[in-house]
């Protein structure tokens, strides 16, 4: 077999590189004018004070404030109105606390914009139990170790329910070094995969429906980063509204699309919104939080 020397390959590769990277064409894009609209963002949490953030949309080249003053924000709870006050932290707030089962309607008025309208109702909290904790269950592609646990709960029959699973690092009491790895939440459980997610890594919670277990007991395995410097890991189950579920699924697609866009060629992914005549999200949830004591498992 005839060998090809490096002296021959070098000029060929150099010519290929020059041809490949020099083929550029400058393209001018006429970006249409953007009509600014009110943007509303509010997540209602069971038992917490209701707060609404109001801003405005704009083009990427525009410099606009991160909040919009002078708006009139009216919240209707089962048709009972309450006008929210603008606070020092630039949120519109009320002393009212969010509760499950109430039909909320939100109207935002501003003299420079069209009135926006949105509504939501969120379900009651769903208790769960933790089973089958494994301290060192898996290793990811980067060599990081993950613990796992099963989250078990009962689904209410006769209706479509929506949930979100999250993990949070707890307190560090017996810290042995300064390194704490927060690797988000992972799951390749069939219930999660049925949602059409392209991966098993989630940084802001895993949203899913009861399509595969409506009215039955669900058991979902999740993984979180193994941390020798963390004593507790909190497991959180949120029972969420359909608006919340749709928004979180669209946000997952948005973040995956952005992280995979190496050559800036990906098609844009729009975020779900339930704001009529505007942008943003107005949705609610109830949550139950439990913890798993991991320190003894790390030091067996």
C-alpha cells in the first residue's frame, strides 16, 4: 500500500481550509419594525403573596427599562377585584396570597399600550413519598457521579393533571472542601421521555403530565448530583396548571435549541404565552417539599 507523506498532505489541507473559511458572503437583512407590547410575568405559588412583573417588549437593538411604571394591574379572584400597588422592587403586589382552586383573572392597563388579559387556576398540592435512594447510581458523560431516588405519588382520577419535579441542594454542615457540584436534575423515566424531551438533563425542573398514569400511582426515578459536601437534598413536587406546564415545556425547547446552536443556524423557538395582547406568562402551582439526608450515604 502506497503511503502519502505529510509533505503532500500539508498543502492540500491548507488549500482546503482557505477555500472553506474564505467562502463568505455579506448579507443585509431588513428587520421589520417591532410594535412594543406589554409583557407580564407572574407565577402564583400556593400560600405566597401574589406579585406581578410588568415590562414591555422591544427589538434586540433597543434599550428599554426592565420594568414598566404607570400601569394599572387588577387581579380578579373568583370575580372579586383587587388593584395591585407598584412596590420599590418594581413589582406590582397585593397582600393577597395565592390559593388553589380559585379562578384568577389578570388585567393590565397602560395608556401607551393595548390592555392585556390572562387567567389561570392551579391545583392543590399532592403529597409524595421517597423510595429506593441510591447514593452512587450513575456516571454521566463528563465523569460526574449521580445519586438517584424514586418519587411516588397518587394521581387524581377523572381529569388531566400536570406536574413538575425539581431538586435543590440543602445545607452544608460538614463541608470537606469548597467544591459543590450542582448538576441539575436528570431523568430517563418512561413518563418523562413520553413528553418528547430530547435529553435527560434539566436545569429548571421537569414538567410532565399524567397521560401515562391518570388516576393511578406514579413512581418516577430522578437523579441528582452526588455531593460529598452537601448534607441534604430537597425533592420538590409541584402540581401545576396547564399554562405552567405548557410554558415550562416550551422553555425547555428554547434552552436546548440555544445550547445546540453552534453555527447560529437553528430555527427560533417561541415561548408559550397566555397573555392576550401581550407576552409573558401568568400561571400557578402548589408544591410539596421533602428532603433526603445524604451525608451518611456519602461516608459509608
